[in-house]
């Protein structure tokens, strides 16, 4: 069974499953991953109850007033296609539904997924420092 929770310090002892940041040249380690979750304004996680491990997450950075930005939505590959990402996005949108804006920058192959969540395509500008992916 998959349970969904707001990430808090109480979940520090719940294992983070292997397989996040798939395809990254310099993926963050578990310590950096936990810093991402705890340092965000809000993070929601999907936990495999029997395995007691985090298998999906979404994090939100916000000013707490008008804006919310979603940097990461990830689900371990073996659990994709089960609605976990869908549920995490819905949780984040519900939490910030009264804000002026909820933004995400995504790859073109994910546009349709986010459109189904009620988002619309827009332009974005980015800088990526791939040598800094590990967070160290």
C-alpha cells in the first residue's frame, strides 16, 4: 500500500528508495536528497508502507504568499504508471490553490501530463549547471 504524507523531520528514519535522479550524471546522495525535501517550503512524499521507503516525492518552493514553484516531481521507475505522480501533483496544487501562481518547468515529453493536471504551457528561461547536480 502507498501512503502519502507531508515530509517532516518525523520521516527522517524512513529510507529513501534507490533510483531517484535517474539518468543524472552527478546525482545527489541521500543526505543531499533529504536536504532538498526538508529545505523546501513543502514536500509531499509517497511511501511504500510495507517496505517503509519513500518511492516518490514532489517539492515546492514558495514565498508563502503568492508564488509556488515545483522544482522536482519524481517517482521511482518501477512504480511509474500507478498514479503516484498524479496524486503528488494534485496534493501540491490543492495545497497552493489559493496562490496567484504555481509554476513548473518540465521537459517537452511531460507537457501533456501537466496539462491534464490543469496547467498550461508557457515559456521559461533556465540555466543548468550540470557539474553541480550532486549538490556538493
